[in-house]
């Protein structure tokens, strides 16, 4: 599915993975992935908080009518 979204096949993904391995080295990749995971988690938490606030405000507006 990922490869269909960006129009890349398995060969391109393997080449990109090898380039990342060469640039960052084997020891830095886990740190990079950990940081990426934390960033995604924080983004999703912020998104959920905003959705909750919007829904609460919509309920308050509906109750005032």
C-alpha cells in the first residue's frame, strides 16, 4: 500500500533504505526511528485533543440553542 501511494516499487524502497543506512549508520537508525515514533505519537495526541475540544464546543453551542 505504501509503495502505491508514492508510486515507488520495492526496488526504489530498498535503494532508499540503503542510502539511509549509509548516511546515518546502523547505530543512529534506532534513535532516528524512536524520535520519529515520538513525533508521530505527539501529533496524534494533539489531533485527538483538538477533536475533543471541537466536539465539546459543538455540544455547548447546540445546548445554547
